C-alpha cells in the first residue's frame, strides 16, 4: 500500500479528463467558478467562523494559541453506494468495540481464551480498574465514537484509528455544512446531498436512552473542563443545540451517591452526563487528586448506578493503537463475522520480529506511540530527517511496547483551494457513530480533514491541517 500513486476522488485513479460518474456537477462547478470567487467564499466562511469563535487551542506555544481551523470551500463527495458500505462496516465495528469493552471490564473471555494477550489490556494505562465489574445501562460504554478512516483507491477504505473516549470534531462537520449551504447553495441544487443537521437531536436521544433505570424525564448535562479547553466551542455548540445545560465541575455536587446540578432555583438531579473530560480528571477522590475539573464523589454515583457517564470511564482502552491492531480479531470474536472495514497493516513493536522489521525500514514507515494523538509522537519516515529517524530508533529500542508501525499510505486526494489555485491534497475522514439503547445511529457525513501543505500526509489541525464539508449523495451513480 505504501508506494502507490494517490487516488484522486474526483477524477479517479488515472486522473482522467472526465470526472467519476455522479461527480460531474462538482467538476462543472469548479470549472465554471472563477478562482477569485472561490477565494471570496472561502474568506467569507472563515470570517464567519472567527466571529462565531470557532477556534481550537494549540498547547505549548508561547503566544496566544487560539486559532481558527482552516476551512476549504471545495467539498468531498461520497456516492450512496460508498456510504452504504462504510455505514455497514462502522455499525459492525462499533458494536464490536462496545462488546469488547463490556467483556474486558467483566468476564474477560477474550483474555482467558488467549485471543488477546492479557497484559496488553490489564497493564494498559487506559485500563480503568475502578470500573471493573460495573456495567452501564444496556451494556453501552462508547456512546459516541469517532472512527478515523483513510482511502487509497476506488474500493479501498481502511480504519486508521478508533476514538472511543471523548472524540471531537463533530461541530466542524455541522458548521462546515452550514457554511456551504449559505455560500454554495447551487451545489445543493445540483447534487442530492444528504443532510447532517439531525446529529444534535440523535445525540440527545441517544443520551436520554441510556439514563439509569427508573429515571423520570432524564436530565442530561454536558460536562466541560471550561473555556480554556481546545474543544470548548464544540462543548458549547452541542449543549446549545441539544437544549441541555453546559456545566463545569463546580456546578455539580454529589450527595448520597446522587449527582445534583446547582441552579438559581435550587438543586436539580442529573441522570446523564455527556462528559468531555478525560478519565484522570473526572473525580479527584478516585483518579488525579489534584483535579479541579471534575466532581468529588462522581465515580461513587456512577458505580451505584445513579448516573450514566457518556462515554463511560475506561473506554480509552479501545483508543490504544496496540489494541487497534487486534481489531480484526475483536470484530470476529464478538460478531462472528470478518471485519467489513479492514485495518491498516500494523506491526506491534512489542513483538521482536515486528520490532526488527520496523528498525530495518524506519525510513519507509509511519511509527506511532500506542497512546499518541493529534499527530504528536509520530514519525513519518519518508519525510523525516536523519536525526528524527535516529531519535525514534533509540526510543524504539528502549521501549518497543510503546510503539506500532504502519506503511506510509498513498492517501486519496481531493481538489483543494490553495494559494496557487486548485490542487490535490490528501484527506482522511472521521464519521461519528452513536450507540444507545435502541442500537447504532450514523448521520450521513462526517469530518473530512485535509493536509493543506503540498505532499503532507498529516491532516491534524494542530499540525497545519484544515477541514472540508463531506457530501454523501442520496442517489447513486457508477464510479
């Protein structure tokens, strides 16, 4: 997979002169719209984003680190047939993720029969021993999953990463669509684009469905670390669009294992908490004792079954990239089916042969920390300096269990507006999958991230990436 020419999602593998079937309206729009007009619309979108406060924080920079995520005016398109295949695979994968989490905090069958090595789970920093034996309502742990995907050919989609802890980015999916509807309405007249604006309602229904048994009309809140957090805009946006309260730890208290929200009219019992705080900061009585972000006693209320936390504590075990490497086995174990969405080939550096292969091919591979995120702690061999490669070589030899390696994929490209005009840029895709009492829900869309630098494969906003709207077509055409 590593040395192929990138697949162009508009023009096809051969970059032919005619677009892929069904994509003609987009090609025509790009040909007919002057670059100056594309630039005007893109600037209008970014001005609107800035006025709304749609920013993210870049930690570790000396200056004020609030930035707008660059938005690209050229949408990415999925045919109806492509989306149907992705949705089917996503539903299967997330069902397996929830079954896996339920098992490793319960009977541990998958460990007892040797399908997974026990230490890769039980010695994992993301394994939360405090919740072992505690089963949330309906056995749903990961209520919101973001599954990162890449494409390398017409029919070649791969899962790159699972985000089952506190996945972010869905507000950009929704705001990008709103901007495109305002600024490029003619595209929606020419293409049968499926709407995504039902997401907040679906999320609210999902959260209400997993309220503790016997709950009245459930009270749900969104727990945020506060406005200094990089995703605070999203927290505020989702709470507002769901019609629920946005709270910080100081707004909640626990009394006799029941969570209460302080209001000017008195206390209100809380049934469901959509938490956007990492496990370590949830409850200073159980996790980090210095945390001022969480709620003392929250875990006691959770373990007593008096409040649902979404996502449940301990779901980060499914984010781990070493666990990811076993997802084909995990899917087969819990569903009885082969995975409909394959993984990227992965070498577990904890295994001697895989470590040796990685060391011998560092200049060709992507090497990642098993607990890394945001594009940090990663080596992209083909673009790395000799010094960077040797630094990773030393780290790999010292702590091989902390790393996995993967081939450098020729990620698909989508036309993107750049300073030099329209040019192909590499993209990935994060759809958002909801799991509740009534099964799995997926809105037809997601967050397309784009590597804006020519030749770059790193799409993370913290590393210079941007975003695009993702059009899922409701009527299919041959590709």
